[in-house]
C-alpha cells in the first residue's frame, strides 16, 4: 500500500511516497506528524537540530516505526493499534522524552535514550507484547506498564538520577 508522509520543517518540506516513508530533517524547528492506517506501513525518520518533535500514529497490522533524534529538545509520541507492530525510538542528547503506547498483541516497543534529562514511558495493552527501555546518563526515569498475558518488560538505566517502574498485570 502506498502512503504519503509529509515532513514539515521551518527550513524545508520533504514529501516522500512509498510503502516506507523515510526522511532526514535538519533545522532549528523540526516537527514530524504521521498518521497511517492499513497493513505493512513503515515510517523511518531522523531529526537533527534544536526543537525535535515527532508524533506518530499507526492503526493496522505489521506496522513499523523507526525515529531517531539528535539534538536539543527531542520529544516523541507513538501510538499503535493492531497486531505485530513495532516501534523503535532512539534519542541522543538534551531533554529527551519518549512515550510509546500500543494496543493489540505481539507488539514490540524499544526506547533508547543517551544523555541529559531522559524520560521514557511504554504502555502496552494486550497479550504477548515486549518492551525494552535503555537509558544512559543524567536524570533518567523509565516506566513500562503492560496489561495482558505473556508480556515481557525490560528497563535498563546507567548513570545519574535513575527511577524505574515496571507494572505487569492480566486485567484490562
């Protein structure tokens, strides 16, 4: 299925058409907003610059998200509904902040944060989901909340403030 993803920034607007959207953004005010529906859609993007922000939503089956942010203010929100979906968020430097929400079964979420203020939250509702959060350096705070059966959660923190919360249960 072909979908269009529009990546708008103060410096440039890039439009990519294919089953997999891929883009790099370099500017002082990066922002990405993507909504995808259907089967086997992909979003891949990398933001360099000062005010990184990504808001990604997918609804369907076998959806994939990869977002990388290098810069100052970072900030990513991912929402996925359906099954066999995965999200990977990698943030390097400054304020960080990753929130991943998934509803369905056999979904996977990974959040990697290196340096500065960090904050990662993964919420999964459904069965057989997996979450991995890795935080290195500075203020950290990580949470994995999973509701359903057969879920797996890992939260690893190295250096600075650290706070870990993992909640797993089988009631919706």
